[in-house]
C-alpha cells in the first residue's frame, strides 16, 4: 500500500487513461533516495495490465556502455522491427545488438535524431497494436546515448498511445536535465502517512522510540522502513541525525546490515554488485573462485537485502548494491574484478571494464583493450560510450604521446556526441602530455568548436588562430580551415580588425586557400561600413565564395550549405537563398546532420518572410528554436527570434509579443556575438507611429560596431527620418544601402532605393521615383509583397495629394489587400485612413489567409502533404512519428474546409 501518495497516483492514472485514448505524454518523477519513486511507478504498472509495459534501469557501471538502457527497454519490441521502414529497422538492429555493424560505418549525424527517429518508429508501431507504458528508473545513470534518444522520444508522444515515466534521484550526480518535460517532485510523507507506514512495519510490536524514528526519517518512506531494523537507540541518535544526506544515512544502515552477515555471504554480495549483468552462471563461477557459493545467499535473502528469482540476482534497492560494493575492502574489489576478467570471454563487452577495475596503475594492455572496445562502440555510433572509454584508456596509458592521442580521440567523440563541456575539458588536458603539433592542432580545433557552441566567440577566434599556428608546423595544407573560421567568428563578434589579421596571416604563410580567407575578410569589412572596403567589393567577394562552394556540388556539408544561404541573403539573392536553404534542410534531415538545421531553418524562414508568407516563416523559426534548445545551441533561438519572429510581430504591431520575444532573445544572447535584437523594437516604434523613437533606435544600430545587421532596415529609418523632419541623419546610411542595392542588382532592393529617393525628394519629383519603385516591385515578382504594398501605400498617398484620387484609390486598395492578408494591422489602419480621406469608406477585401488558421506545426505538415509526401515521409522530415503527422493533418482539414490530402494542393497554400 502507498501511504500519502493519493494525489500522485491519481495523476499517473489520468496519464494512463490518456495514453489508452491515444494522447501520449512523458513524466519525470524526481525525489531523494528512498522517497518512493520506484513504489509509485510500480503502482502505475499494476494499474496498466492492459498495456505493454517496458522497463529499463540506469545502472552506474553501465553508464559508459552505449545504448545499454535503450537495448533493455526496446528489445522486447524486436518482433515489430519488420513492420517499420527498412532503414529504421537497420539502424535499430545494429543499435540494439541484433545485427553486426558494417566495418568502418556508423549511423550518420546526430544520434538523437537518427537512432531517435528509428526508436520512435518502433515504439509507435507497437503502440498502434496495444498502448505502451515505458518505465525508465534511475535515469540519472542511463548511458548518455540512451538518455538522448529516450528524451527525444519523450518529447514526441503527444499523438501516441504511450506513456513514458522517468525516475530521477534528486540532488545526485550525474544530473539528468529534462527541459520541456513535465515533472512530478516527490516530497516527504506527511505526519499521518509516515505514522501509518511505520505502524505497518512494526505491526503490534511495542516500540518506545517510534517518535524518534519518525523524527529521524523526516518523512522518507525507505528510512521509515529501515530504521526499525537499527538495533541500538544510541546508534540511531548518533548516526542518523546531523548534516549527512538521507542517501548517505541509508547507505550506512544497509552497510551495517551487510557487515553483520557471514564473510562468505558478503563475498557473494560483492561479486553480484561488481557486475551488473547479474548472470547467475557467471556470478557463481566467480564466487566459487573467491570461496562463496549459492547457499551463502540465504542470510542476505532472510534480511531482505537480495533476492534470487527468474534466474537472476536482484538487490532490494540500488543503495544496497552500492553499500555491498563500496563497503568491501579495496583489495577484495580488485580481486573480484580480476576473476571476472579471467573467466569472461574475449568477446564479452564487459570484460574490458573488469580489466580496468582490476588494474592498479598505468597498463598499456588495459589501455589497448579499452581503445579496441571504444572503436567497436564507435562503429555502432555510440559517441557517448566512445569518449568515455577513450578517456579511461588514456588514464591507463603509460606513454605520454599515446595518452595525448587517446585523449584527442575522446575529445573528438565528445564533440560528435554534442558534449561540449567534456570536449573542452579533454582538449585542455592534451597539451600536458604531448608536443606533437598535429595532435595539438586537432585538439585546439575541438576546443575552438566548443567555444563557438558556447558563444564564447573571442575565445573561439583565439583558438582557431592557435590551431592554424599548429597546422603551419604540422600540415600547412590544413591551415586554411581554421583561418577561414576565425574570420567568420570575427564577423560574428563585430571585431573586423581581427578578420583582417586572419587574412593577412593566411597571405603571409602562403596557403592555397588564402584568397578565400581574404574574400571573407573583405566581405566582413564591406558589410560593416569599413572605409577600406566598399559594400560593392564585399558583394563581389561573397559572389566569388558562393560560386566556389557551390562548385563542389553535393559534397558541400550541410553546415557550409547553410553558410552559403546566409551569404546569398547578404547579396540580396532571395531566390537563390531560398533554394539553398531548402536544400540544406533536406540534406541535413536526410543525413542526420541536425546541428546544421537550426541555422538552415532560420534562413529558410527569412526567405519565407521575404515572400510574404509570414505564417510559414514563423513555423520554420519556431522549429529552429525548438531544435536549437534540444541540441543545446544557444545562438539558434536568439537569431530565430531576433531576425524573424520579433520583426514579424513588430510589423503587425503586437507590442507585448515583440517585447517578450526581444526579452527572451536578450536573455539567451551571448555577450560576444553581435545580434541586432533591438531592430525589432525600432520596427515596432515605426509601425505604431512613434517615429522619433524609431529613428533613434535605428541610428543606434547603424552607428554601432556591426551595422550590417541593420542594413536591410535602412528604408524604414529613411521614412522615419523624413516624418520627423531630420532626413540628414540618414544620408550616410541611405548611400550605403543604395550602393548595396546597386551592387546586388536585385529589383526588389532597387525598388526600395527609388521609394526612399522619392521620400527624400521634392514633392513634385517624388511621384516619378514612386512610379519607378512600383515598376521594379513588379519586376521582382513574388518577392517582398509587404515592401511592394508599402510602396503602393506611399504612392497612393502622393497621388491623393496630387488630386489623382481614382489612381490613388486603386493603389491603396492593392496595398490594403496585402496588409490585411499579412495581419499588418498598423499599415491596414493607415490605408483605411487614407482611403477615407480619398472618399472611399468601403470594406477592404483580401484573399482568405488559410495559413493563418493553422498552428506552426500543422502548417508545416500541410505544406509537405500538399507536396505529395506520405505521413511517414512527413514524420522523417519533421522528426515526428507518422501518427503524429497524421494527427496534425486531420486537425488541419476542418480549418481549411477540406476532407482529404488530395484537396490540399488545390488550395494554393
């Protein structure tokens, strides 16, 4: 019976009922050791007799073994492998140990997404036959790869007949962060529940120290159950009070009970605790060599410390295992591991860990065995296992240079696993053990990459320059990459002198890629109003780099494709940028290169913004935010909010939303990265008619150390300056914008130049500029309908002032239809006022905004379905299960007034 947990039990019952109805969820149950986490989930399992119940438990000694937890959880579903897509079945068969991995091949990309999507496919297939309850206990001890995959699944169960429950020990290392998942924190039992539990434990037996037990247990159920077994009241008072944690106190109680057992029983408990497989035959073989046998288990069974059932040994609580192992003398532990290593077969993955545990100092044999095991794990894509084992191999390596090499392998695996802090720590150790410049170069590259992930931009720049120096000595042909990256980071930091330093260094040492570095440095300077480089030269340099990179075809990595898309937006080629961004998203999803996705999605969102598909832009940007958070990329959410979400909200006049998005962007913004977050506030001020405030904000950005972030918004600054009668303040910025537009050769940019010239010109000359701007917008076709509508609005205002009222009404109504469709209410209201002044008070009609009726997720699913993709293909594109894709699709149908996916293409969304 569970005392004092009625509320928690009811909450789990509600989630089970929802899972039966196809509304899945995940829950993290947190609490200190002994607080009742396992009892609570056991009760949930008892209430789930009509569900398929899957279980796994994180085990400390398996923390390094890649996918150990995932294997334990999903192996019972292996019968469903034939029903999922072949490539998913292939990945999972290898991951779960059901098929050998091909030599020198591993699952591509980020494991959370390649293995995660395959595991999600298997789980949802099983849930389609019978609802599933997944119980993951002691999740803090899961191996990192399993943890990543299971958290990936947990966030994608909304439309599945499944419930996933994690139990996590509170305040325990390692931590198990679960952002985005619901949590249930178990606290101490109340006084009545604690007293009832103690009464059940003691029965009718008198016990004078009941109050002392309840006081000492502090509402911890396990403590309430165990303290009555402490024989001495004095020991209870002395050892159970004070500053020690409940975990350490419970471990002491279990240790005392173990100490009272016969020596042969303690030996058997040590042997069981030393190997988590609990394989009966293996345990007994090792125990026999150490002088123990199965009959010695009886005293421990009688004391409820360990059980033998189902041909396996199990401890009554994880702390009993800990006490049995840590309480044994160190020489006995070493002896137990040595015997395990002697008896286990050479192909048994656990043997190498026993070898390591039995070693007492540096040992190349052990180190080589660990390296071989790490290589084996890497072939199945287990990067978490790989870096952990390589680090252990390095610790046993006598030769300093070899130790440095193995630490490098560990650091590179940590980068592949996305574990930046571990990679940074490993890289920092390497220079203590080796002077090999090739190893040092690679290690410094790892550290530079991690610093960039952490948005420590200046440190990343320094490390890339340091890596370049190492490559000069070791392999000069590899020097171009770190120098090129150093320039890109200097651009991000707004430190253009450092970009020039990197370019000069590349030229001085005479590397083949020096022209690339020089071109990027020129672009850096020109796009930030350098006196030495014009923006036209910057555009020309970027065109050269774009042509070079695109010339490599399909071999260009997703990360570099995303960089090319960014360059294309900088030269104003939105058509090309859109195609590159879309291709980058496709390639990144297909290859599992999830790290490149947030940037590519944000760039794709920018191109949708340009095309006036604001709802699509928002959907892509939110997808970028969510993926960035999942991947731990701090800069991704900042850029998606600052460059897409906040500007759209500003143009719609949504003041509260803009301020919330800007606040979130500032909160996540790294100090060294230049992101013009406050541009959105300037746009908001302008949209709401606060022209003086808008102009001040725009000029603050345009006069900053990195004005390139504000370049696209110069036409707004020009209009604000004209409205407040201070056009001279924007003269320099407008000249710069005009040079950019002319260098780009893009009609949509030249249209904005002509509109600005009209605003700055005499009233009699303005009309001709506005007419030219309108003609250029037509030439730009579907690009920038919002800007085209702004031109029509300004031209309509001019026409009305010129008493050409009918022409004015035509222009104004064209503008009104666009603003209404986009939801740009401040501009719609401005048009309505102008129409009323022209004598036209009729209603404004705009094409129905069907996309506006959908949530961001629904819109993405509908777009892909309209393009002919199946639910399964949509799921793979968006990292969803097919059922979840179908769920969003069927929710969208009534909103769009259609009955099937065949009708979607006809809507012209």
